[in-house]
C-alpha cells in the first residue's frame, strides 16, 4: 500500500514528519524532494510550510500574452470541428 506523508528535511539531514505515522515493521520509503521556495517559511506552531502567494500578473509577462480563445467559447466554429463529421 502506498501512503504519502508530508515532511520537512532540515539542512542537517533531520527529517520531521508533519503528521502522526505508525508502522508495524521496518518499512522502505521513497522520498520525493520538492524544489524549495527561498521565500517559504515554516509555521512553528503547526509545522506547516508557508509559501507566499504569487503576484498576478507576473510583471515580466505583462503585455506579452495574447488570449486567442477561452473556455466559454471555442476558437473555431462548430461546423469546423472534424470530430462531429
């Protein structure tokens, strides 16, 4: 059975599991390391990782994107949909 748990790995290699975890026998584990956010912090009270919300729009992309369609209306007319033919 696979089970995912959230943990924090400290710079000294210490692993802090953020939720209760109990195993009956020695168990193998695979760690997937997430790219750290340099402005993320840990809430000492809840031990949850806090990442700041992104600012929208991204300043570097301002004025460089053109919207050509949306989820409300398709880009092409229904008559041109090959899947309906």
